[in-house]
């Protein structure tokens, strides 16, 4: 086999019509003469084990079929394995999930046929990856956006609202407007320390999170730097008035929002233990540090 792909597919991603979608995916792959093997996830985080096994078997090209959560766990499987350099691995994405925020940065359409066409052309970027260390010393890797505060609360609420489909992100965000309580964060980076009442601290590699919201500024996914957004004492009125700016990216210009670039950042909540999220997955609460790993994994992206 020459450069075969190993497909890791989440059969419960998206709208639960997986059996129909899988037949379409197989047909389209065969039409493109794409050589592949595959496995379906059977339990939470199974992608990590499947990715590691595939690499051990000699695969260097992996396709993630599902949403942001599926891709997140595939990335963690690659970053945690010790068989080859992570930069020797290439990931393609066939999006089936409800959010699919990572693909938006690279203008990859939420369309199976077009996604497979992109994989067929195999234009890649060697993208940065973030690693998060929580208070219990556990490590989690992320390929899109991580953070804590309001966005972590949205992810927490989203678990109960996913049956609403793509609108679930908006409903979860609205719930956060009314019920999430800001806390004081001590934020340390670049020999600088900020202690402030904070809605959230967001650490981005890519542009989009929370179902299409844009909290990061001047993103470069391969520059070895996080794009940090610190939303300070924003209140319900600020957010309601600026909902459009949450989605077009202009919220970063609000007077209560500050943006920075850094390789390493530590956030210590002072008055409560807000949820920490990575790529839309809850990973803990409390003190957390984020570190960038420069140009860690190849991703297949859209090329005009």
C-alpha cells in the first residue's frame, strides 16, 4: 500500500443518519481511488486508542469523520503516541458533527463530497497544537481553541442541549448570558500579570469556537504563538448589544476586551472554579496552563 489512509469515524456524530452517510463516504472514496482502512468509535475517547493503533500499524495518514470532538480526540491520540514524530502524521477531516468550528478557519465546507475532494488533493499545513496542563497535572492537547470562563460554561450547558442540533450553541450561549457569573482571574504571560474580574480567557490557535463565534484576532495557525483574548467585565447588556460582533470577530475591538500573543499562559481563578474547555470538550476546572507546540501536525486544508 502506498500512503493509505486510516479512517476513524464517530457513528453518533451529527444528525444520527450515519449509516446513510457512511455508504456515501465509501462510494466517494472509492470513486477517487483513495486507499483506506477504517474503524468506528465504540466509546468515549476511543479515537485516542484507534489513532495510536493505526500509527503503530504503519499508517501516517488519518481521516477524522465526525465533529470537533472526534478531531480533538484523534489529535490527542497522535500527540500522545511515541512511535513517530507527530509532524510525520497528516489528518484529513470529513465533517459530520453539529459545530465543526475547526474547518471554518480553513474554509473547508461542511459537505462530505467537497471534503473528500479536498482530501484527494492533499494540500497540507503544518499547524501548531496547544497543550493544556490542569491542576491534577494531566495533559490535554487541542487543535482549535481552549479557554475557561464563559466559553467553558457554554460547553457545559451544551451537553444538555445537543439534541437541538446546530442551534444548540446559540441556546447554550444565551443561557450563559443570564446564568454564568464572572470571576477574578490572575493571568500570567510574557512576564506580565493581570488580575481582573473576567468573563473569560480564551486561548486560540484557529479563529472559530462556540458554533461560529470569533474571539481571536489576527490568527496565524503556524506562527508558534497563541492568540489570547481576555474578555474582562463584560455584562449581559454588552453581550446582547454586541451579539453580531461575537460572530463577525469585531468583539475583539470592544473596550473591555484585550488581545495578546504568547507561547505560554497560566490562568488562576481567584474566586471560583470555572469550567475549562478544549475544542469544545470539558477537561476540568480551576488553575490551568497553556503551552504552544509549534508546527506539530499536518492538516489537509482547502486550496483554491
